[in-house]
C-alpha cells in the first residue's frame, strides 16, 4: 500500500485507476461526514489531489499534519493560499500547458458560437421553429478587432488561432510582450479598441473584478466578451446588467463567480452562450492532466524534482 | 409600371433587396416556383435558391433571359436547360467565403465540444444540481479532411491551419498551391482522417457521395460536418451510423428535405442541427443580395453579367438591347 492520499475532486476512471495502483486513496466524504472523517483519518495523509476550482482551504492544510503535497488536477491555483502552503511546508503542483490548446480552442469556439448564435440556431431547429421561418440574421466573426486580456500561455494560443481570421489583435497585461500585437496597459483602453474581448488572465487579488462596468461600457453595445479564465476576474453583476440592458452585445462564458450557480438572468438571454466550465474537459486533455498530476506525485514521493511546481 | 422590366422573386427577399429591386424593376414575388403561373412579361428571376427552377417553370416564363440566385450553389437550377434556351444564370461566389469558413469552424468546434448539449445541461439546471457534463471529444490530435477544395474549402483550410491540426483534402485534381495532403477519392480521404468537412457542390454528380461506406471509413471517432447540401449525404445512412456508433458525432447545416429535419436526428444528443444559416449574417447576406441584383441590373442595362455560373460563360455577353 502506497502513501495515504485524499482525493477532493472527480478524476477520469483511467487516472483514478493509476492513482489507486500506487497510493492508498481516500475519497473526501459528503459534507455531513467530513468532521468525523478528519478526526479518524487526518493523521498520515501525505498528499491531496484537488481541482483548480476547488483548491484547498488553509484550515484543511492545518488539519492534515502529515501533508507534504497538494497536487492540483488543473492549471489555476487561485483557490490556494500560496503563502500559507509555503509556511506549512506543503508543496503545490498544477498541470499547465497540457490544457492550453483545448482552452484556446474553446475560447475561439465561444466567440464563433456567440457571434453566429449557433446554440440558438440548434434550439430553433429542435424546437420545431424552422418550418415557420428562418433564424434572425447574425453577425460576422472574422475580420474583427480582437482584444486579449492576459497574453500568457492560453492568451498566446488564442492569438495564434485568431491569426487565421483576418482581424487585428491587441492585448493587455502587466507587461509588454515580444510580439507584434498592439499593447494597452489599461484594460478599458483595450476594450475601447476591441470588438471581441477575450479574458485569459490568471485569477488573483490583482485581477479580481478587473472587467468592471467601465471596461464593459468601453466594449459597448456591439462588443462581445469571452471569459475562459475565472468568474472572479469579472464583476458578474455588472456583466449581467450590461447584457440585460443591451449595453453589451453578447458574451460567451465558461466560468462564473459561484459555480455551479449561474445568475438566473443569464439563463433567459439569447445573446449569451453558457458552458458549464468545460474549457479543459475533453477526454484527451483530462487524460494528459491526470498523467502530469501523477508525475508530480510520483516525483514528490521518489524525492525527485517536481515537473510543474507552483510552491 | 409599364416600360420597366418585370423580375420575379422566389423566396423571401430582405427589405434592402426589395428596395433595390423595386428601384429598377417591375417586381412580382412568389414564395416558390409552384406558385408561379404563365407570365410572358417576366424576363428575369432573382431567387433564394431553395425552389427548383426547371424546364416546366421556364415553359411558363417564355421570355425569361436571366436567373440570378442569391447563393453560391446553383443545384436548384436546371442549368443545362437554361443554357439550351439561352438563359443566363448567375450566382454569388466569393462574397460568402469568409462567412462560410467562420461558420464551418464554429460548427466543427461546437460539435466536438458539444456546445448546444452543454448549454442544455446548464440551462436545465443539471450542473447546478451537481451533475458534471461528460468530457467531450477534442480537436486535439485529430486529422481534418476537407471534401471539396474550392474557394470555400481553401478559406476553411486557412482558418484551421491556425489551429495547428493536420489537413488533407479531396478534389477532382490536386491544388498545386495547397500545402495539404491530396486524396484522389473520398474513400481515401475518409480513411485517412477522423474529421470530415463536406463542402462539395450539390447536384446529381455528388448525390449521396457521403454514403455508408465513407462513414464506416471515417470510423468510430469520426465527426462529419456538412455545410454543403443535404443531397450530398445519404441521410438515412448517416442516421444509422450515428445510432450504431459507427461514427461519433455530426454537425449539420443542411438536410435532404429542408426545413424538415428527420425525427431520428432530433433524437440524437451528439449532433448539432442548424437551420441552413452558413451565410446568414447581415453583412454577407447583404453583399450576396446586392451582387445578385447587380447581376440582373447589368444584364438588363446591356452589360456583361458580373458572376455567371461557369456553364453560362459563353452566354454572359449581352445580346443587342431590345428596344
């Protein structure tokens, strides 16, 4: 039996099988049973596997006295207090790069699906409306001004894909990058010069509600917002109001502030495409993420350098 | 409106088209060809391309000179019969290439990443109730085959190159300028790829070109995207292949008997079904309508047709204007 490990998130069956072959895997129980579980089992837990959207609380870290590593099966680590983990002597790993392409694909897919209203078109057919008349005309997606908030790995991959659509690409972020695209230090300035604004920045205290009413108004009634980052990067109330009042043209959202809860108003809007946080949720990518997460765990317990450490 | 050339419109014209046509012609409108009786005054037709223009209709319009379809495909028109009668046929190529390419990539990604189904899952409250949406297929690791490397196919390829996926294609002859792998048959292409985009022209020669054998060659991970014409795909074979898991998924903008979509397709979760909206943006529909109208205006002004179909290339020179 390998090291004792606590699993907080769901995993692909194939990833779970590989994990179970080398670790003593314990599933995190339902809420009512957690206190008892911790009392009886906390001792000896040396590793936690969690998702980027779940992370781990400081309290949980404190209650696992033998914890050595938290392995995130995801790229985002905004739900982990890095300073606290460091102080507790806990290593933290994530799974960058392997999900970049799928998330970038999804971002461009959202843009095309919002502007051409494809899910609404599918509803038009499935609801039997087509024989009674065509779907309303939609808007062109190519040849537009595309703004990317955060030209990191995923932002860069989005830019690569957009290069095939004959538009103009600009970006914002804390630093200018060695690329040809126009740079705006200010997000509102970028939004004012964009028809479509892609949010691909990491979530942090500095980017909390970065996309606020001023940015949305700069994007304007013809503008489209795509968010594949984290819900917290956007002032969601301001976004919902802008969409409902027609001050923003449309939105494609894969992430929300309080997942899996989606603001009720969004559900009634036709100018939005809503996805249940599936940016990296393909079989191929989840398999690759699982393998990288396992590599990190194996390296930790073998005393080798971690492939993709955060802390 | 005597003195003006009479033009018949078939199918819904937009407000802009009605206005532009009304400024030049004596316009009579019909929903489809079946509603048109004998009319010796009609000299031109502007059509949406969704109703057949055949010998029987041409018999009822004995003074017909020009047919302009607001579409790039012209399989709804009996062009051989038109040529025999000296009727010039025009279409609207090129102005819709970008739109079709955007749309095709959007439909491909929506099919792979199961957007409409994911939205249904979310809007029905299933995500909120703790039910994760199943992992979807990915574009990653796929090989995309393009059946029909014409103007639109070429732009689709350019878009997809930026997604860093290998691309292969079928056409009647290799495209020397294309960096992609050429296949001289549809079967060879379907065997070599797992994602097949159909942009072949409609008509008798491509009828059911995508049949059970092609779908089987595409394989159990296969994804079929049809943005061409419903007639190009054997719809019954497609439904069976999807039901049996012989292919994985399909994204369809066109159907054999539009606007009717088979119940068997509506029952499937792994298909995206769209109401023939490939070019349906304000921008492009406007340009297509304008080009079709410019064609009939040019003809009746005594100038060359701007964009005749290739079969009418010899007819596109205006005969001496009638006075």
